[in-house]
């Protein structure tokens, strides 16, 4: 451990392993001849929220940065602040660009404004940079607001349950997925668009936010819920797949839809879209679908079995993790944006981060913060940030996209009923189940 600026910092093999919270805050503060390294900035901005609120961190960092220039001599102070100002601007730029949602907190915005005034007394260049940074930030936040409204509006449309959906006989009017798109590759491309759109709005801090202490002044900040929106999409896709399969009256037609979704799942796998792949498999394995024995007997399931094997949860999803590593390697050496695509099975990513947090103490017995854990959290989240930034190379098909995000889907009970209408109950348990649903 070294003793620097009045604080203990412990290193192992040149890597910071633990330190007091005070030391870590100080380590973030730029001075005339010091600027923290990028990975430290990212890691600490990401995880410090486990220990103090972002606005508190920002206030303290700005305060320290200004105060440690003070010498008592006004002119000297001004000169020294002019030297450190560009570095403070750089730090705040990294903050606003990587964690823009932190600035949904009005206190953060106020602090940013105060710093802009302060910097304005230093030099013109830094002041301009602050202005531009603030404008970019406001743009990002308003894009987030629009996205949230769009998701809410889509959910409202999808919740409307036309009477035609309630009974299968009358559902002839509802178009099915294959009447909107017959090409499995195109459908997989549109699913990939939806996945990447939604991923792009998830802030890295949202993974950590759930473990952070609750803000007693929560109303200062509009909460983000892009993680939840993304998980809702996964569930929706599973239910959509099950609905499409249970809906048709004819067995032949149901079998054709199953085969179609197997092809779509295969295309998702090839693209590296593991989240849609898993959602489709989940839909196919829901009991209203899996119990349709006569329908399944008409389907060639070889391809499906291979895909299921890839996503087999046993041994901690080892097959999937190998495939994910393969896709990640392909992405790193990609020549086209299509090869860059890696969309992880998201619930598992969240679960891994959750267990990483649970399985390891954030503080050591001496009160120091366990920075090794924070490096590990940052590693997992930054991998996600690389995946998030891929631009989807496929053409958008508005009609297909609209259908995928808005067409009504059956609830669990409705799925069971539709399933019994397709293939009647086989035993007393199923008979009872149908009776109770009616
Ligand atoms: C599963 O594997 C991941 C990635 O290797 C690891 O982080 C996690 O701790 C493992 N979980 C269990 C329960 O072994």
C-alpha cells in the first residue's frame, strides 16, 4: 500500500486492489500534472454509486478540483485554474458521454452549470467545450425521453386486445406472421433491429443501479428503466412465438409456423443474435406449444434440437458461452458490420453481474473498498458497451417491425385455451385445467 495525498491506496502487480472511499474520490480529481487513467474513470464512475450518489461524487470532485488550486493569491489561483480547467472539462465530458442518464438528476445539471460558470472565468476554450458538452448531453437525454414515450405507446397498442383475438374461430381475420414476412432471414434481421435499438438505450450504470443504495431524494431524478423495457421485449417475443403457433386452426398450418420459427431461430444464431434465439426457443418450449404432440409429429425437429443444445442451461450454459465467445472473436476481427453483431442472451448477462455482486464483498474488513470487484464489474459491463454500439446493417422493413412490436399476443391463459382448441385435453389433468380456464 502507498500513502498518497494523505490516503492509503493498495496495489498488487501495479493494479489498484483497494483503497478508502476518500482516496478513490481524490484519485479521480485532475490536477495540473495529473489525470486519472481512462479505465479508472470508467470503473469508478460506474461503481461508485454503490457507495455514494453520483451527484455527491460530482460535487466533491468539482469542489476538490477548484479548492486544491487555491493558494490565497487571486492572480496565481486564476492562472492555476486555467491550467487545470481543460482536464476537468475532459473528465466531465467522459462522464456525460458514458453516463448521460446520471444527468437526469437536476442537482447534477445544476452542478454542471455552476462549473460552466466557473470555467468561463478561466479560459474561452474550456468554456466553449463545456457548452458543446452540455448541448450533446441535452440531446442524448431528449432522445431517451422520446424512446421512453415510444416504448410506452407501443405497449399501449400491444395491450389492446381486439375481440377477434379472444376466440380462435374469430381470429381468422388476424394476419399471422407469415402473411407479413415469409422469409426467415428477413424476419431475423428485423428482430436484430429491435434488439439493437433497445440495447442502444441501456445505460451501463443500469446494471449496477439495482444494487445501489436508494436515493432518499429520488424525486430529483427521473428513473431509467431501459433494462426492464428490454426484458419485456424478450417476454413479448416468446409469447408472440407461442401465440403464432397456437392460433392456426389447421394442424398443417401450425406445423408450418413451427418450422418457420425454427428457421428464424437458426438465422438469429448465424447473425449472433442470441437474445432473440433464446426468446424463440422459450416460446416453443412453453407448455401450450410443447403439448401439441400431433402438430410436432409433422415437424422435422433436427435443426431445433441442435439449437436447443446450443442454449442448453446445463453446466452453467457452457455451450452458449462457447458460442458467445466465438461470436465475440468474430466481432473483434470483423470486416463488415454484420460480422460485428453480438447480442447476448440478456437475462443471463444480468444474472452473471448479479451473482458477481452478491458473491463478493464491496468493502474489506478494514473499511476499504474492494476495488478488484469493481474492476470485474467494469469488465463485464464494458464488454456489453462494445456490443451495444454496433450499427444494424440490415434494411428496415417498417411493416414487419410494426407487426413484431405491436401485434397483440395471447396471455398465458389464452394460450392454454387456444392450445386445447387445437388439440383437445389428453388426460384428466388437462381436462381440469381447461375447465378452470373457461
Ligand atoms: C457461470 O459462468 C460465469 C462466466 O464464466 C461465471 O461468472 C459465473 O460465476 C458462473 N456461475 C456459476 C453459478 O458457476
